[in-house]
């Protein structure tokens, strides 16, 4: 509706987690590096946590895009964690293309073990990716821990990625899950964007959508400041505010979004209602049992986000192919 008015080629602030719209802040770079490094180097357990709206699912979509480009990687992606242990195994096997219907738990575990061993013998990687992992029951978390026992003398046969809200950290800190916590090799946290990061996020989103580099900015600095204040730096809320602010500006035939428009959008969405927050760990890439080479690998992987981005004009200059990045590992 407003695209032609603002000279855009696509909607810049869609809420769907589209990897082509991924804007890599430092924190997102670190988390993506932790995920990819943990999978590629068979570290076993990788955990990423972050508050609602910090971009966890977008990060997972970027990771899955990277894994799809790797011929030696197979993965099961679980996005609904409210399953029984039997349903959980059935889902994993089905997603990996293994028969699960009519099999009991022991039969499924036997088939899964053979599958992992066969892939391991061929130097292939198998990954279990769990989104919304904070909703996993203790029984399922214990089941996942037991699956991690499938290993050889020198490598883990199943790579496990758990992504969830800060409640996942609290669960892993509980005494009865201490065995699982001790197996986590790499951890990363996503935090809210600061003002500079939020401005960069909005600007890059507009650029991906084809916004002209010259002329008046669609979101001037005072509007950016208001967006950051109302969104608390959460990318999902930034998207919601910006999308609706563009619609409101278009309705008023204004070429720039004003702070007043932003304030009105925030009021309409009741963003001034304060909810008690969950304390988040400090940001960073702080692996338990982290290997000495981890920092070097992280530095190399910082530009991996570029692989998932496809500029609107089709120009891929400067975007490193995965083979080039992998050759540095």
C-alpha cells in the first residue's frame, strides 16, 4: 500500500522471520557464530536464549538456511515442544525421513541409533534443532540429554541446538537438570538493541527493501529515538511500530515519519503497559568447556550472516560464499 509512495520494492518490516531481511548486530553475529560453530565442530549441546522479540526464530531460520547449503548435514527442526517423549521421538524420526509409525519407543531409539552411527561413519552431521525450548518438560529435557549419549570415542553423533526464552536458563540451572547443564558446550544470549543498533537495524531494513540512499530519511533521528524508547530495543516491536508508522505517514501523505506518529502507534498498541521482565544473562558468547580455537572460529564466522542475505537488486557482491568461509575453518 505504501511501497510506491516511499519508493520501496518490498515491505521492510514484515513480522515473518525472513532470513533475507536479517540484520546482523554484534549480538546476533555472536549467537549465529555459536550455533554454526557448535554444529560444524560437533560440540554436542548449544544453547541460545533471549527475551521475547529479540530475534531468536530469525536466527534459527538463518542457521537452517546455512545447514541446507551443506550436503553433509541433516536436521530435524522441532518448533512445538509440547509433546510426550514418544511423540517427540516420532517427530524427530519422521522429520529425518525415518519410519516411525507403529514403532514403540525402544524400536525408534534402536533405528535412530543405527541412523546416527551410519551417518557418523560417513563423516556426516545430524542436528536436532529445538525452538521454544523453554517450554520443554523436564521429561523431554532428560530424553534429549540421553540422546546426547550417542557418541563415539572422539565425537558427538547428534548435535543439539536449544533456543528459548530466559526461562530455559532457569531450567538448566535447576539441580535435577545439572547433568544436562554440564553438557552444554556453547551458550549465547540475545539482548535488546541499544539506540545505535536500533537505528542501524531500521536503516538496513529500509535498504534491503530498496529505500533510496539519497534524499530525506523516512525515519529521521527524532523518530528513531521515539521508536527505540517505545520498543525497548526489541526487534519484533521495532518492526510492528515501523510498519504501522509507515501506514500512518502514507495516510497523511507525509514523506517522513514524525515522533508524533510513532507515539500514536505505540499508544494504539498499548506499548506503555509495563510487564515484569525476566532478568537476562549478560550478552556474549561464553561457551562452557570452550575450546581454545573457539574465538578464532567465531571471528571467521562473524560474516556468515551475509550468506543468508539476498539483496533486493540481486547484487551479491561482497557476500561471502559458504565455501569461502568454510575454507577458513
